[in-house]
C-alpha cells in the first residue's frame, strides 16, 4: 500500500494524524489541493484501511487515572488457541489499554492505567495472575512519559 500513496496522500495523513478534527476545507488548504479531491482522497484512505478511525485522545490523569503501569506476562503454553484465549480475556479488562504479543522471554506486555496503586494491585492479584494459562507476571510502574507520538512516522 505504501507504494500506492503519493506525496499529497502523505501530506493528508500527516495533517490528519496531528489534527483529526480539521475540516476538509482547512485540510485541502494545508495540503494544496481543492476541497472536493481532498475529500475523495480522505474517503479512499478510509476505505483502504490506511485511516482506521478517528477518536479523542484523553488525558488519563485529568480524568482520575493517576497510575500507568506495564505488566509483562509469561504464559504456560504458547499454543495458538491459548494465545488467542488470553488475548480475548485481555480485551475484557478495561484497565488494560494496550496489549502486545512479544517474542523473547515474555509473551505479552500490557499497558495499564488505574486510579491508584491499590486498584492496579487488585487487578494484578485478582484478575491477571489468576487468569488461565498465566505463568508469570512482572510489573513496572511508569515514572513519567518522555515521548508520546500516536500513529506512525510520516515521511
């Protein structure tokens, strides 16, 4: 798909990734084309799946989630059915905001947000470590976020 994107598509993606609420008219001005072809290009990028969704990025701390933590999870079995079952379970836990399957010593890393340390500990003890097929859990609390750039680097 990357080879099918031209410089105007990349400009559109860069602008939308930095401001998903930009109007089509403003977007067309920023990328240097008129509004109708700009809208057609955006719609084509949406249909092709390059643009997956639009959403509001919330400040976790301002809405009461003071703690960010990471849980490194090792499973007893890495059979595909067991991996899928764990991923399905993870989707049911609101505290988990991101889940990535990894290669190497751990199977999954979970990014969690919680209102406080006690609620995170309760999740780890009562939900995560007691989940089927979970063999080990190591946690780390985030001290601060040094960089946050959602999306992908746009050339």
